[in-house]
């Protein structure tokens, strides 16, 4: 059996999720290659060594270039802050490594374009960590749509709202600095729902018009709480979009949406039915079929179970629940099997670029107060 | 005690709701004038007589002009199809009658402007039937906002989605004909949520950008089901709006939103908390306060009860439920007491005009594919 | 058209609900007799006169016997405190009046038996105010069951929980005094769910075993808050029951169930499906069908609408909501039409007796700590 | 760092969950000993070898006695069918192994007693797989109760309902055979909710009265579907219970409860508030506080997050979701750390015995149709 050796770069919030997923994936799924947690990089050798121990990696380094250049590494897994994605990915691609990067792929669509084109040229495989589409529940939504159960999709309403910056006393961190984060809520959060909208509608967003606001304009300096520093990107944004197939859509995002802890949600209206979902109840999908007789019409709550995609690998009983890291585990399965079988992985860097392009188009529309065609961007 | 004599014109769907509300209002509320169901008009004397009997009106006529010109009538209550509102209202105003009209006030903002200016000039009182804001639950939302419990409002998301035309085989009725209905879902449904947004945000919508679609472009001719006739107005529409106070907003409406039977809903995000509501659960309001300690944050479901506005008149126990006609009954109370005490009623024709202006601005924006300032309209 | 003249005795909480229902019933329904709000009794002539004015009754009196003996009265409607039901009902029956009484019919099953037998002998019609079964939503549940959609019923779980006495500082009122109220939560609340269980299961409760507790044993004297008086009946009770058809059931009731404002609820499990309902969301019913394919199984939320029993008389659009008094209005319709057509009304005094018998059997079981057959009681 | 070597016996449904939890536990938690997946037993050497590979165990055997007798094994983990628990556990205890057993501990309370006494005598540590109490959400419920936030508990309503045998055409498997399974729904399902009730109420169940029914009396022979075989234990059961502290309770269980996929639920009523939970939404807890002002009372939905017990080890953002196997992972943490630190583990075999005793008492009560004191049993 082939071996796939992982080089993980970055061990913060999302790096840790990757590590948990790597740990459970071989037991959960019948992987088609042997997964080896091999090399781990952090900003110091000490931190790297400690994390390698925690995460079950064999080797560690304080310099990510070591990982990228190591001949034994098959996949470079990028879990660093966003502004480093580009440099690392390009270096990894140059070394002929497959690249698995967290979202958003880059700070701008232009950068994302460079990255996907480099990967294409080099013939390496790429995968972007849009893990929410790997949730069995959202895969079920996709299945329902593809089978035509709700007819032709005529409207997509999606949000990714959270409240991690709702408190104006929360100091300004890197999320609020353009150079580090690029866009605000749009880049950090809405990338997920935009990617998901294109996956579920089965069509690319073509035109957008948006509005945004930096509601909390100043925040305390984390180094000196008495000082206020400007917030450099948007707290919330809304866009009306049109997909290439004519479907209308609305995307909303906020990082100050009081009460939303994981407000990734969608309502997909078709000509024959409707699907409704929120990530805060990640194991249930609501399905309405207009073809039911009028006296028995209503939204049905489907609890995800073994009759739905991928769930049975976690548990053979329905309604027993799946967690955040389980989505990531499905993603790891796609990574390993994609490489094992030399097949394309989804969503790849090209899809990552297309998402970035929509994000930049929305930002441009907000600034220029007009409809923007996504092809104007990059 | 003063008497307020009602002349009701139109006895369809909404006229019947008025009649039920007139019947129960004097028992539910301590009205400040005696309410008399006096004169009723329908399109034939026979139908009028029958409905007068059913609805408990003393007199009836086959000609609405009789009601408008009757010296004993204090209030002309217009429940006719929308395209007749203007003519009847202007005639009633001319006779010095107070006018209570169903929404939308008129087919265009221009007409609505004529109507509110005529009423102002004549010094008569006016009231528009935006009954959903009379629901104790939505009054509670207003109270929470006004007390500052959720801080400053930074985002309003509102919908009025229904599915009464979701089936493409439903024949084309007056709703789909521009001359009879004016706008489609925007006029028929979103008038409610737009008015409600301005009421709850406490500020007028100033700028809009929208998109709309006639999804089902042809429908059977009701007179000949084998023939297909064009649908002349929009099935669904979305608008991004900005209120005068800077608050961002999104308004969505559809008459083909499968599964939505009464999808009037709002999510109001403030700097300190969030309110969430759907008319399908008209006796409950969800309230989140970000000031709760992190381990105890969450949306609280408030069941409307006697500690909330107006509820106790219907029942003295909490959570026992209020119905659609109960909202109308609160509206009737406002009508009768407004006249009894010679005080302004809300929402009046001026508010009705302002709503129509937003509707027309959205329609203009959709057509011209640009942001529109509502003052461009009328 | 025949006239049905009402004599209303008692104008507190529930008397007021009757008055509202009388006011709207003729507009809501095509009644088969003319309903006349004729005579009203209260404890003083002054209060009676005031209430007659408020409720739209023609005549009033400070002595309920006047109503009972008045030759023009067709129906005596008893809305007094529970301990007076028996005396008034027997007096009314003696005068050949039809009797419409609030629940519980009497303080004991023995009394209830006397009452129903007297009515039977006198040939007068009777109706008990178990209004919750008149809710279109619960009528829909009945319809689903009768059509066999959920198969044979194998389990009924029902509650009537409220929290009106949850605060131990709430002074002791008549509810807590055995002589005035009889049983505690069992009598005041669970009468509803027990009656409803027999209605929905379509079979009588035969055997019971229960447990109960007076959790808050002393309460302040309302005349002197520094003094504590004993609570004389149960705050909460649970019973396991068996219906005559073999179906198992569980009944729970509490007046100190923190958070339950109107916690009348049921979960009815059949061999092919399940129905779930709570009165706090009185316009929605959840329906699960095990015959759906496994990947599409789930509870469907039906919003009550015009395709369901009686709803269309209140509103012709689905999901627009029905309120507490609307249930009472359906009950009034049954009253008037029952008399107009000389047909039996449901639930009558015999059903009221059967409910009381179950209540007393549960109380006996709790005391004697054993299974009790309801026929042991009365 | 100390090593804890696991010997896993049985690799079916729940054995696989253990394996997944073993795989992720060291990454999720900072374990205080090194966890080693060492030896695995199945019914044939071939199956054992295959599963060892899948589950990441070093050694395998076709005879569970090899594991029990292996000197290197620290913990014997029993995931076999229930009827084998006793024999294996006693053998392991005899060898001085710590024992980690799935629930129910044994087929009868008597057997469970033997087991816990043997373990006590041998001084080995024991743990029973009541994993649902390890869920951060239920730990949060425990924390709220212990802090007195809902006052003194006065009522516990708990269910464990599923529908895995709702279809009468499902063939008779071991669950339905007394010799293999012991009790039916009571043993298979309600063990969880009974254990949970004692954990959450903080008191042992003392007296019970119950009722049960085998609704589907015959099922197809799995070897010959045309033949019907008798079902030997109950499909559903209900018990009224009293805890030692006086708290009332109701326990319901069913394996034919149409629509319940994971219907482990509780409603815990205290003198100051109420908690409500269902395992089908395992990451949310509803909390009501009666001390809130009346106009702001309501159930608050808490989404489990890093401010709640153990959650942050899985994800640092609130509301991101936890899954079934994550509960098991917390259990594994308790196992490893308990052994590492030589501290008692909870729930141990004594608690397992106490649960079995309640189960047998309920069964005895159903049979003898009377209240049973749990100490009558064993």
C-alpha cells in the first residue's frame, strides 16, 4: 500500500483540527493509502517539537522551508495565518509537492490565481480546506438537489455570521488589519458560504452587488488597551448575486452578529421544494416538498444517519451526531484517496481562486457602489 | 360616549378579517368610543346584503359611493382589490371621512403621495392596515429595541416569503397582472416587511439596490387552462437597503418560496444583542444578549404573555396564543381610540406612501441595475 | 332561524374568554341558530351590570339563580370557581336548561356523576369547556389518527405543565385549598390532557398508578404575608395509565414547572408513525411517518391552515395563526349548532365525569401506592 | 511517562467507536499516560488480525482469554455482546486487570453485583461506558445544577427512545432474546437515562413502579423469514421513580418509538429553573431561570462551546459541534488519566450495578404490578 507523508505547517486553531482528523481518519475510513504524520513546522524548533509530540508527528522543525524541501514529504499542509499561504504554497508547488491549504487561499484573487496556475503547470494536486461541504448533512443537501427533488433552484440565501468581534472592547488582532487578513468578515467567514453556494447551486457566481460596513471603527491596541487603533476591514457585508445559471442569491456575513456562534446557514429554494440548514445544528437538514398534498405540507427535519453520505463510517446509528472535526476527517479521506488514486480533489486551488474572485468582486462593488461582474476582478 | 360608525367596502379575504376584528374588539378592549358596524358595500346589492348579515352590519349597498357619501359614516374602511384604493380613498377624503385602508396603499408611490397629501389637506385621519406590527410579539420587539436592550441596531434582515404561487400550474390571477396589482411579490408581500423594518429600526430607508425575477414566466389562463398567459410582475425580489441612521438592511420577498406559508420574518442585530422572529410562530420572540456571561449566552425564547404589550386583553395567562385576527383587533382599537381622542393613528397614509416609495425605488433599481435613492421616486 | 339565548354566570378569566368567543363566533362561523348574549350574573348587581356592558349582554343580575330560573334562557354557561359548578349545574338542569360548564366539571368524580346523571334524566344537553381539543391543530391530529396514518397507537405521553405557582412567595390562593379546588395540578390542569388523551387515543383510561408531591408545602397568607399557610393539594403528579384498548400512557402535570407557560403537550406513538404537539406552538403539529424511505425519514412540521379542520373560518391562508380564544369560538359553534340541530355535543357531562373519575383514581393510587382501576372510584 | 496498554475485546458497532476514540484521544487531550492500542480479540484470528490493522492495534488473537491473561495488558476493554460481559470481566479481574466495560454491565443486577464486588476485592479500577454523561453539554447541565442555578431539583423526566425495531418486519435478532439480551428496551436503552438521572439529580433511585409492553409479539426468523418467532422481552416501558432525596422522576424507554433516532432526553425541573435536553441535538442545552423578570422569561438555547467543560479540547470556537465519538474520547481520557493518577473512575462497576438494580426493580414492578424498592432486588 502506498504511503502518503504529511508535512504540516502551522499548529494553531485549525492546525490542531487537522491533527485530530489525521489521527482518527485511518480508523474511521478505509483509506486507500497509508497516512503518515511525518514532519511538522512551527515558528520555533521548541514549539515544533512540542506540537509534533502532541500531534503524533515524527519529525519537527522551526523553519517551514525544511518541510517544503524535504524529499520524503508528499503533501504540504498549510495551516498558517492567511498572509503566508501564498509564499508557502508556491514554494511547495515548486518542489512538486501536493498542497493542502486552509481557506481563504490567498489575500487577493490575483494571488490565488498565481497559485492555482502554478499548481496546474506543475501538475500537483491541490485541496482547499472548505471543510463544511464535507459534512454528511451538506452532502445530503447536494444529493437531494442533484436528484432533482426540489426541482430547479431559483434562490439561494446563505450566511456566515459569527460574533467573535461583537464586543467593541475586544482588542484589534490580525483579523482587523488589511495587510495580515485582507478582507474582514468577507474573507474570514463568507469564503465558506460562497464556496458552498457554488457547490450546492451547481453554478458559478457571475455578477454581484454589495454593501459593507465597519461598524466598530476603533478597537483597543492589544499592547496598550488605553490606545484605540483603527479597524481596517469590514465587520459585516451583504451581497446580492446572480449565478451563471440565472439563479438569484443573497450572501450575508458578519463577525459582529450577536448570538451567532457558527452562523453558517443556507435556505435553498427550488421550483418543487426547499432545503434549510444551519451549521449550529450540523446534523440536521430541513426539507420541504411542495409536491406533498396541501394538508400534509411542511418542513421535515432529517437527522443525519447511515443512509446519508459518509455518516456510517462514524457511527452506524442515525441521529447520533457528528462533530466539527469529523468534517475535517472526511476532507483528509478525500486528500489521501485523491493522491492514492491519482484523481482530482475538490475543492482545489482553482475553486479557491474562484471564491477569492467573488470576494474581491463584492469588495469592489461595495467600494464603487455598482454591480460588478466577477470577471472584472482577475 | 362618542360613536364611531364604520362603512366597510369589500368583504373578501381581508374584509372578513376586519369584520371578525370589529366583532370582538369591544369585548377585548375598553374602547374609548362606541364602535358601530353600520354600512357595508359590495359589488351587488345581494352580495352586500348577505355579507352585512354575516358580518353584523346594519345597512348595505351595491355601490361603494353610497357609503362614502353617507353623512352618518365616520370611517370608510377600504378592503377592495388594490387598484381601487386610490379612487375610493380620494372620494372618502373629499367627503371628510376618516379613511382606513388596506395595504398597499396604492399601485404606485405617486398615487400614494396624492392620497396622503389629500388626507393631510382635508384634515382627516388615516390608517393603513399593516396589522403585523400590532402583534404583541412585534410590539415587544419594538419595546426591547427602544429600551436599548440590544444596543444600537446595525443590521436588519427581513423577509416576506410565501408560496401561494409556487405551483406553475396555478392559473394567472390578478396578482400577476400589472394593471391590477402593480408590483408582484414586492407590492403584495414585502410592503409589510418594509414598513415593519422602518418601524423597528426607527429610521426610514434611504437608498436601495435590488434584483428581481419572474421565475414562472407563463401561467394558464384561468378561463382556458390550455392557454398560457404572461406573468407581468416579479415572483421574487431582494434588496440591500440603507436606513437614514446608517443601519444596513436586506429585504427579501417571494410568492414562490416553497414551504413558506407566512414567512414574514426578521433578524435584528444590535451592538449588544439580537432579536429574531418569524410570523409562523407569531407568539414567540427570540432574544439574545451579548452581555450575558459567555458560558450562559444563547437565544432565549420569549412566549408572549400578559407582561407584554396588549396581550392581557386577549388572555391573562402567558403562552396561551394569539391569532391572526387578534392583530387586526389591536388595529381596530387604534382606529377607534384614535378617532375618539382625536389623536394621530399609526401607520397613516404618509407612512403608507413612504413604503410605496421604497417599493418603487427597489423596482427602479432592479430595472436600471443601480443603487437608487428613494427620493428619486416621488 | 332559531334563537339560542345565553345566560353567563361568572366573568373572571374564563368568563371573559367566553364573552370574546360569543362576540366573534357569528362572524367566524355560519351558525345554525341566532346566538344572543342575553343574561349575565356576577356576585353583585354592580359588577354584573358593568360586565354585561363590557361583554355585550342585555341583562344582568347579582344572583345567579335569576339566570337559572329565567324562562327565556336556553343555555346556562357556568364560568364560576370550580366549587360552584355542581350547585349551579344541578339547579339549571332542574329548570330544563342546557348547561355549558367549564372544567373540571366538579371537585370529585362522585359529584360529576350526579351531574351527568341528572342531565341525562332531564334530557338536557351538556358541554364541558375542554376547549383545547377544538384547536384545528389537535383536530388535525385526530384526523391523522383516525385515518390510520400513524397505524395503531401504542403509546401516549401527555403533559399539562405550567409554572403559575413556581414561586414559593406566591401567596396561597383558592387553587391550594382542598375545599375550593379539590385536587391541585391534577384537577386544575391535567383534566385537559386526560380528556385529550381519551379523545385522541379513542379509548378510555382503565387503570392507573401515580405519584404526587406538594413541593411547596407552605405559602404566605394573602391577607398577611408574614404568616405561612399549608398548601392542601399536590403541586405535581405523574401517572402511568392503560387505556381500554391496551395502549400504554403517561400523564404528567405540574403547576410549578418552571418555564412552562402553557405546557399542554402530547407525543403519540403509533406502529407506523408519531405525532408530537405542544400548546405553546398551538398552530403547528409534528408528524413522522416510518413508511418514508430511511434516508428521508424525519418529523415534518405542519403549519395549521385552511386544509385542516375549521381553520379556514378564521383565515383562508395557511400559517397565519390561531389564538386561544379561537378554540373557544369553535366550542361555541359546537354549542350553538348542537342545540340548533338537537344533536349531542362533545365532550358532554358524561365525558366530564369520566375525566373526573380518572383524576380521582390517580389521587387514590398516589395515596394508596398501588394500581387503581378507574371503576373503583365512582 | 507511564504507559497504559489496552486489550480490546469485540470490534462491532461500539468496539469501533472505542477504536476511533483511542485514535483521537492523545491528540485531543493532554493525557497523563501514554495510551497504547496493544492487543485485540475477535471470534476468529483472521477477523482479529483484520480489525487490528483497521483499528491500529499491534497484536491480535481469536481467543479473548489471550488478552485477559497477557501480562502486558493494563486495561481489558469489553465491547462484546452483553451476555459475555460477566465472564470476561470476572476473568480479567482475576488477572488483576483494570476493566472498562460497555453497558449494561450484566444481564441481571445479581451478576452486576458479583462483578463489582469482585473488582472491589481485587482492587482493580473499573469503568462502564455510559458515554452520554461525558458529553460537554450534559456536563454543563451537571455544572448548572451543582451551582444551584435551577434551585433544588423537584422533577426529572427522562427518555431513551429509539425506533430501530419499529418495523414489525425487522427479523428477530439477539436484542429480542432473553438469554442473550436480558431485558429489552429497558436494558439496551434505558440503562443510559437511568444512570444519567442519578448523575444529574445527584441521588439514587429508591422506589419504582412501572409498566411495560411487548408491542410486536412475533418477528420473522432471520434464518427463515416465513417463520415467526416470539419476541421475549419488552419493546417499551415506563417507570415512575423516587430518588433518595425525595425528587420525583419518570423514565420512559422504547425501541419502537417511530421517529426517535437518538431519543435520549431529559427535562429537569428545579425550584428556580429548568433544563431541557435531547441527544438528537447533542450540542445544545435549554436553560430557563424563573428568577428572570416575567417579561423576559424564556428558555435560552446554549450552544456548547469552549466556556463549557471539555469542549475546548475539540475546538476553540463555540457552536462548532461535537459528535458521538467525541463523548467516547472524553471517556477514554477519564480511563487513561484515572489509571495514570491512580484515582477512581466514574461511573464504575458499582454504579453499573446500581443501574442494573433499578432496571431489575422496574421489571419486577411491571410483572408484580406494584411499587418495588430497589433494595428488594439484589
